[in-house]
């Protein structure tokens, strides 16, 4: 069921429309929030370029453009591990979406969270991602 969900890198000329498409006006809160979340959970993250990904199920996520494994520590649940930048981006995106779900109670944002969670469940690092967000 989930194995058919794919991620496609958003082309540079489509980046400006990406966040408004998925988040509407909440994009103004999401973008700085996701950067801050990764900064808080990854001691080696210090900014940089991020990739935007569209999911075939209608979801999305952002991930930093980094090659190294990133050390992630989640104070709230005690998760500690090293993950790819892609998985770290999914984790940070899910935390940011969760925050916006609680703040806005928007059905669209709630749907976006679950679309990303469905994708995360079939990701090659699903175990680490799901432990981190648990």
C-alpha cells in the first residue's frame, strides 16, 4: 500500500509556489519553524540550502542539502541516532507540521501531516524516523 508513494525533487523554477501550494498562509510560520527545529535536534546543523519534495500522495517535505549523516537527539522522547539529511528533513517536517496542526487545527495541515507519515512509513529509514517522532 505505502510502497507506491514516491518523492520527486521540486525544480528550481517551481520552488516559489511550493510552500503556498501545500500550506497557504501558514507557510510564513512553517519555513522558519522547520529550520529552528532541525537546529534544535541536530547539533551539527548550522543552516544551508534545502530541497523541496512533492509526494505522489499529495504530501510534501523539505530536507537539507547535506551528504553526511546527521546526529539527531529528541529531548522529548529520548531518541538518539544518526540519519541521512533526507530522513532528518522528514523528521523536522513532521515536527513542524505537528506544531502547525496543534496551533491552527487546519484540516489541510492535519492531512499533510498524515500524508507525510504514510511516506515516512515506507522510507528506507522508516524505523529511525518513526522512533524520532514517537
